[in-house]
C-alpha cells in the first residue's frame, strides 16, 4: 500500500508542477503580447516586467528539477 501512495504522491506533484509551468509560460506569453506598443507609441513596461518574471520562474523551476534529478550536483 505504501508503494501506491508514493506513486500517487509523485503523480500529483508532477501534474501540479507541469500545470504550474504551463500556466506561468502561457501567462508570460500573454503578458508579453499585452506589453506591446499601443496606437500612440506608448509601451506598457509593467506587462513586460511581469512577463519576464513569469519566464524567469519557469526557468527556476526547470533548473531546480534538474538539480534534483542529477546526482552530480549534490
């Protein structure tokens, strides 16, 4: 029974992290597009900054996962 619970726990965490990465990346793309120049030539810098933060969070999550998986980093 412990093996099944361990599998369910790993599955739940994997699905949650994959969903978080997908949500962050999609939000980053949408915010990047919203930060484009408007008709009067004004840039929306706030959208671009939050977009870069979303992309950075994706990169941090992926790098942390690689650090967990590769024993040479420990």
